[in-house]
C-alpha cells in the first residue's frame, strides 16, 4: 500500500534579479514527500537551502512551478493563506525568536491563540503537554532570559508543534548550539518523527542531524539529488 504524498513540488524555479542580472537559485526542481518522512537537505552555503525552505513554508513565491500540500495547490494570494500556513507548517529556525516578556508557556501558546482566542484554557493545557514532551515540565513559567540556549530551542520546537502542523520545517535548528546540546535536540526530533509520525524537512550542515533522518538530499546547482 503506497503512502500518502503530503508535499509535492512540480517544476519549481526561483530566480532573483540583482543589478540587471538574473540569479537562478532553484531550477526545475521536483520532489515528493511522503507523510511521516524525515528528510534532511544538505548543501553548501549559498546553494539555496533556505530559499527552498521558504518556498515550502509559504514565505516566498516561486518564479514558476507548482507546490501542493495534501493535494491542495499553494496560492500565496489567497485570503486564507496565513491561516493555512498556521495550521499546516511549523518552523524551527537557528535562532529561537522567543518573545522576552513572555514565559515559555506563553510563547508556545501564541501561535494557537492567533488562530483561536476562544479556547485559551485548552491551548494552555496543550502547550503544557508539549513542553513536558520536550523535557521542560519544570521550566514552563520561566522567561527566555532564565533559560539555557538548548532550553530556548526546545521552547521554539514546542511552539512550532502547538498547531499540530502537517509539516515541520527546520532551518539549521542546532547551528547556534554546542555538540552536547545539539545531540539532545536531535533526539527530540527523532522521537517526534517516530512517535508522532511527524513529517520533518530539515536544511542543515550537520552530518549528525542528517544521520538520524530517513532520507538525505543535497541541493546542488539549483536541484536536489539523493544521497545514498
């Protein structure tokens, strides 16, 4: 029985024009991602990895081509695009971007509150549960300045998961952490993928993160190639 295709990119091109010169970042890229896959995208700096992630995450628009999530074509001009992004995509970046005036719990709750202000108590319970899953049960009422770098990144992971996204996108998620802390974060991603069947796509320079993924690709000259 074939698995469900959760993400499909068809003939994607992304160009930028700078000083009358056209830069081709992504060229005729095609990709299918099955539900529950854990994929890492490797590549040199400047190869277009973040551009690729931004296209999937609906933060940028392709010059040409089509992107489908669960068979639905992405249309950035849709009035519902912000809501669709909010419930479909979770982001974890290299920097945590936590709001300093809010506690860990409040930071995790914010994306859900943006979509539904009416059920604050339910969102609070869900946020507490996710923070417990990432090992921060005793830190939920701490503000970012009271947390370590690894703890801040765990809060960012919990925040990315609060709306139960179809796809979790990681952009160098441990690039700002030491090796020991990175290993703990890797284990969280591994458990989320295995236990929750969470689809994960990560762009990274980390061979250690790539090692725990099920499928490895390299972005080179604007296109993706499988790494065996």
